[in-house]
C-alpha cells in the first residue's frame, strides 16, 4: 500500500499516543510524539533557568538544544533524547506538565519544533500525534484523526498512569493540570488546538485501546487503498 501521513490531534490524555503507536507498529511507519518535543524543550528551560518571557533567552536556548528520536534497543519504541540524554521518562513528570503549555505557546519554540516535524515526515509513512499536526504541520495529510474522550475519563486515565510512578500524586492536581493545559492549548495565538475541517472525530470514552485501534485501522486502510497501491 502507498505510504501516507496520519495525524492524530486532540485533548490531553485522550489516548492519542496509544493509538499512534499501535498504528505505526502495524503499518511499519515512523511514530513521532510531537508533545515530547515541547516537553523536552520545557525541561531544558527549567533546568537552565531560562526566562521564557525574554525572546533573547529563548532564541539562545533553542540554538543550544538538539532533539532526537531513537528506538529503544529492547522495545523498539522511539524515545526522545535532549542533547544526547534520554529524557523520555523525566519529561512525563507533572513539574514539566505544569509549564509545557506556556512554553509551547511561544512562536519561536513552535517554529523550531514544526520545522523538525515536517522534515521527519518528508517521505511519508509517518504517524504523528499532537495538537496542530493536521492543521499546521501536515495540512495535506491523507488521514487526520481528532481524538476526544470525556473529561473525567481522561483525568482518571492520566491519574492512573502517574500514580503508578508516584503515589503522592493527587487526582485533583492531575485534573487541574489537564484543564489548564487544554485551556491554554486551545486559546493560544499561534497554532491553537482545533479540529481540522477534514479531520475524523474519534471519541474513545467507551473504547478500549484495542477497539480504538480497530476503528482507526479501518480508516487508514480505506484511505491508503483509495490513494492507490
Ligand atoms: O500526552 P499529553 O496529552 O499529556 O500531552 P503531550 O502530547 O505530551 O503534549 C504536552 C504539551 O505540549 C501540550 O499540552 C501542548 O501544550 C504542547 N503541544 C503542542 O503545543 N503542540 C503539539 N503538536 C504537541 C504538544
Ligand atoms: O497521548 P495522550 O495524552 O492523548 O494519551 P495516552 O498517553 O495515549 O493515553 C493516556 C492513558 O489512557 C494511557 O494510560 C492509556 O493506556 C489509556 N487509554 C485507555 O485507557 N483507553 C483508551 N482507549 C486509550 C488510552
């Protein structure tokens, strides 16, 4: 089948990366977690005490940042490296989640990330998830999925994930983080989160990962076939 670009955008913690990984694995495509790039940039800013309200400091910091996705030698899952260090796990921390939406709203930060994302998709055969992938990064993508799920379900899913790593985390702080990020992400001036006109909505409130995968795979196969073998 001809290789296509699949974009998956949507609200925080609704299952985008779970679906993107499933599809990429099945199709033999590259998977790119664009949110990991914004999280890694935020981690760098926090660690280096960058004042991101100062455009000069942001500009200098971005020239000092190199991001790479490298497959894990055991699982094969792609993991993000910041200046040579594997930061795949540390970027999931709430400390980063508390600031990432502020950093991701900065125009120069977005230009830096988007240029690299577009480069990664130049040969197609890619599944990328995020907030602006179908609207800005790959507006001509063959398949655009917009994911959503009930707020309470999303909070519960992310809470369970974080609680496994840190039992001190509370449901309340996860809830307020998700609400805050969704608000900033959908109200920012540059590339706000919104559904592309030609995106297909996938509400997975009552779907298991296996069920959502089945639905999405049917969409991919239909589109890839209509694009020509
Ligand atoms: O996985 P989760 O839904 O928690 O978020 P993520 O995909 O890791 O993204 C973290 C943050 O990065 C989001 O809340 C956005 O602020 C930002 N982001 C963005 O602005 N544009 C993207 N394409 C991806 C993420
Ligand atoms: O990438 P995003 O932030 O949208 O979400 P995710 O990291 O893929 O999924 C958040 C959590 O929800 C993970 O623990 C998934 O296993 C879980 N999930 C689920 O329980 N049911 C689904 N249909 C999809 C995801």
